[in-house]
């Protein structure tokens, strides 16, 4: 899936899918290839405490270390599952082509993959058409993605639940922490809005 420590939703979907697979008896390894240059940039980025957004990223990194299975950049696996999140967003694929063209000989599956766009350019359609042949099963999380990809795929494109909804509330309650500025027993609502919309 997408790496980096900038998005709560990404990390929750990764936690949930890993947990479900682990409960099925599978050993889960997260594939995040990083070049030496990327590792240096990441080190500098997460060791500069005065930068905007630093606290959020440190907390996501801490969550990752505690709840996400081991990370590898060269694991040999029987299956490779791409998803969830906007793993097939054409913008992200420019710098992360391995999210569509998984670079190993494993059986390839997508789970709740999202495009994050409503239309694909002709060259992007061709890219998905070619890549779909390498997948044993394809699933997406939106009907709009199914509508775009079904004509390009040589197999049925299923719509499935986002992995965060595969777990019941008790799994999340085990991890929750009351915000410091909310009194015990006081009710509150947490809103996490992606982007700059009010």
C-alpha cells in the first residue's frame, strides 16, 4: 500500500486488512520499497520537530510501529495484495509503479483498491488493461472505480468493503485514547477531513 506517515485512513486500512489476514492464519509482511535517497529524506523529515504537521506524523509513525506487521522491501510471498486506499491513483503510480505492476512472482490480488479519479486518460487505460492480466482477482472499494476498470479487465471487478469495516468496533476500542482536553465522561466527535475543505 502507500507508505509515509501522513494519512490516518491509510494506516487504519492497513491495520485492519493485516489483522483480518492474520486471523485467517496468514503471516503478513508489508512491502514498502524505499531507495537510499528516500530513506535519508524520511529520516530528515521525521527528525525536524519544528516542521508543520510533525506531531501528527510522529503519532502515525508510532502507531505503525506498534500495530502494523513487519515491513520489508524484498520479501518472498505466496500472495501479494494491493490495497486498500488510492493505490491505483494515476498520480501516485507515477512514483510508485509497483502498486499496479507488483514486481515478484506471487499470486496477485487487489483488495478495495481505489483510483481516486473519475476518468482515466487513454494511456492510463492501456496501462490498467495490461496490468489486469497479471491479477488473479480484482476488487475495488467504489462503484465508480468498478465502472472504469471493468471494461479494461479480463476478469470480473468486484466492489468490496473498505478493510476498516471488516473489523467490529471492539478492535478500535482497544486502541482508543481519550484526548487530553476532553474530560472523562464528556462526549465528543472526532472529524478527520482529508484536504482543505471546511
